[in-house]
C-alpha cells in the first residue's frame, strides 16, 4: 500500500494524472518486470550472461510466479519476489518471506565459515547487511522492535556475533604461536557460543524474546498446525504441495533444475554455495507448504537457466575455439609420403582421407543437432504450457467462474456476483451476514454488508463460534445466531455443478476449529461413520445429516434430478445420493438461491413472540425479556419517537 501510494504521489507530482485504482491494478505486472531484471543480474553474477538471459525469460512466463503477478493481484507477493531477488543480488528485505531471507543469508555465512572460506569480503558484506538492514527495518512502525525481540531473527544475530569473534581470532592469529592460537580459538568459540545460547534462553524465558510462531512450527512438523492451530492448516495455501502442483507451476524446469544445481556444485565458489543453500532449503519448504512455491520458483528459473546455458554452450559452441588440433607427428608424415601403400606401419589396411573425414563428420554434428533441437523443443513446450496456464488458470477473476462443455463451448458462472448484488439490493443496509471467513472480504466489498468473520479476523474464538453454529443442529445454531444478531446466513454449495471448493468440502475444518474452542459441544469423531468415513449419503453420521451446514446445503436438493442417469438428490461433487432428503426449517427460511445453486442465502427468523426491530432500535435497546407484547410495543414506540425528535433537531440545525 505504501509503494502504490508513493507511485501515485510521484506521478501526480509530475502532472501525470493516474487514478489510484489503476496504480494498484498494474503494480504487480510492473514489479514482475523488475523481478526479471533482478533475476538476470543475480544469475549473471552466479554463472554468466547467457544463463542470466534465460533465467529472466523463464521467470517472465513461469506459472509459479505469474499466479501472483497478474494485473489486479494487489498483494504483498507482487512486490516481495522482486525485493527477495534484488536483496539476494545486493546482499537488505521483503514481506513475511523476509524471515526466509534473514535466515538464509546467515546460513550462507555460517557454511562459508565451516568450509574455511572466510574472507574480509564476507566479513564486510555481512556486517554491513546486518547492521544497515536491522536499522532500516526497525524504522517501519509495523515492524518496530521485532528484529531484536522475535526468535526468527536470533540466528542472524548469532551468526553476526560469531563472525565478529571469528574475525577477532583471525586478527590474533598472526600475533600468537600455533599452540596458543588453537587453545584460544577453542576457548573463545566455546565461550561465545555458550554465552549467546544461554542469553537467548534467558530472554525467551523472561518473555523479552517472543517464541517461534505456530506457522514456523508447522514448517518443521507438518502435523503441528492440524493438531494445535487448525485454522492455519485449514487454509488451502498451507497444505503440502503435490507433484501435480510442481509440474503445473514449473513444468520442464522441475527436471532441469537439479542439473543446474549439479553444475554449480561441480564448479563451486562463494556465490554458488549461496545458491545451493537457497535451492535445497526452498525445495524443502515448498514441499511442506503450497504457498512457498513462490519462493522456490526464482531459484528453479536460475538453476534451469544455468543447465540450458551450459548445454547450449557445449553443443552449439565452436570446436576450433575450444581446442586446437594436435601437431602432426613423424608417423603421420611418413604415412603422407607413403600414401600409395595399402598398409600402415601396424600392418592394418590404410583408410583414405575421404573415409577419415566421413568418419569424423558422421556422428558428431548429428548428435549436436539432435540435442540442440531437443532442447529447443523443450523450451517451446514450456512456453506453450506457461501461456495456457496463464490464460486459463491465473488470468480469470476468482469471483466469475468458467466451465467447458464437451464440444469446447464455455459457460460463464456468475453466481457470486448475482448473490452479492441480491444482498446489496434486497437487504437492510445494517444487516449482518454470517458465512465462513473465506467470503468475508467479498461480501463486505461487493454486497456492502457487515460480516461476522473475514480474511483478516485474528480472533480464533470468534471464527470457532461461527464454525460451531455451522456444525450444530438448527436449534443450537439458532441460539448462537441470535446472540450474534445474525440476519442472513450465506453458504457455497457445489453439488449441482460439481464445484469442489464448496462449504461441505471445507466443513471438517469448521468442525476442527470449533472443537478447539468448544470440545464439550463439538467432536470431530461424531461426524464420521463407525468405519471412520465422511459420507453425505444414508450411511452418513446422524450428527452430520442433521447439522445446520448439511441442511442449508441440501434443502430442496432431494427433489432435484440433474439428469436421467442419476436419482433425485445426487451430489455431483461427492458422487453420492444424499441421505437426508426431507429437510425442513423451523428458525430459518430460504431467501435466495443463485442460478446454478452455487450460492445460497437463508434468512434468520425472529422469535415467534417478538416483532422485528430495525437495526437502530436494536443498537439502542438492550435485549430484555418484556412481560407482555403491549409493554414491548410501548417501549419501542417511545424510543422511535426519541429517534424522530433527534432527526428533526439535526435537520433544523442544517
């Protein structure tokens, strides 16, 4: 946001009139261009200019990065990968992935020390990086004192202290005997390491240094988040990466990337130690979490470029430049003189010159041409795949969906916008909508209605309360919704069109999050069959078949027959006939269902003995139990009169 605001300010200062919306829309594509430049510079530094050019071309079209750099993708990652690559090129910080940088560079320095590759250049570079980076990062109000008070930064501080001790001992090396230096070195390093370790433990115990975050623990223990913080594990971006995702986002680079790493290790130097550490750590983290594929993509592009560059140099280079032909010896001269002889000195039949040339030219040029053509075909296939993925998967808005028929024609599914427009036009402007947190931003932005939870809700217990309402039976859920003043409930249902990202498929995460806060009322095991299966048909758990989410999803669905091959109530997403077709509501009523049944909205009924209150009255009058309807009506009428008088006074003042 700061970057977009600064660009908008500078452009208007130069009298270039640009709307702030346009700056936000095109921010990520502009920075992706800068990312390509920084990748070129970094790869050129690691290998050569040809590899740098290939790396820039790869990262310009690779799906793993384009997914976060298309127009309209206004998020941290749009700028972060440029900052990450440029930081690695200049050896200074970015988004939440900044933790990756601030630990990878110290790791590089530490490994160089272990490999006895210490030099004054490493000392100056890391000392400058750590001190300047620390001071600059602490100037940002959001960051503040986190660089010296969080566990994620302790490795960088420890390596900085170790480097100072190592440099001091190197300084003393020339002034002491070998025996004295070895004794001092052992004592000095042991003492420094012990003091740093005990200091960190003490400061962490006293609370001055914050402990490791749950997201960090989930990187090392893949089951940690599912058990302790299910809300982190419920996010699709935090799931382990499948092989399909690797191929989808990187294509042929998955295969060529190890070859580039081998080339770097084969010809190792200080810079290539860094890229090897980057590659190994990024591969591990990308395998643990889908989101971190973004940090793997740049190094894959760089090392694949090294591999392609090396192959092209070997098979397309000029042989005469690479090596000169050996000088002719006396035996060759004798052979030339006696060219008329049919036999050589060894007694073998002599070959004619034309036959020798044919033997030399027969296999070599053909192999070069074949390998070069294969490499070019791989690059063309990669370009075609990247173009297809970009146009089909990453260029469509997430609100408007598209499906394809067997004949290739496309259907546009506009259910989300349809439902949000209905909410905006047909509900009170103060209405409160309960939905799962995934849709909070969309409801607030497109329907302009208040939501209970959204993508920025930090209160885990509040999200758990919504999950409990969705997981409970209708009567228990109604009590929760009344306590939260809910007017409408919105759910996503994909059983008609086969949409796999609906709320039934997310339901178990709602149960797990609710169980974490309300273990007495919600238990995950209750929603499985005795065989441990999650089923929506007749064999499903009675608790599941009667919970609010199930009833809202399948209300009236049991009467719908989608085609002649399947019975009524057949769920295309789960490939099963639903088990509860006779669904009736007591406390809710259907308010809206979109064209393809993708979005369903239900209205929460008022109590039988109470008339509906408008939202202004609700905020003024606390919830009370009146002795009679007449008393309640008189009380509300009195407050209505007060509100009318207030409006009248305001109008008179105006």
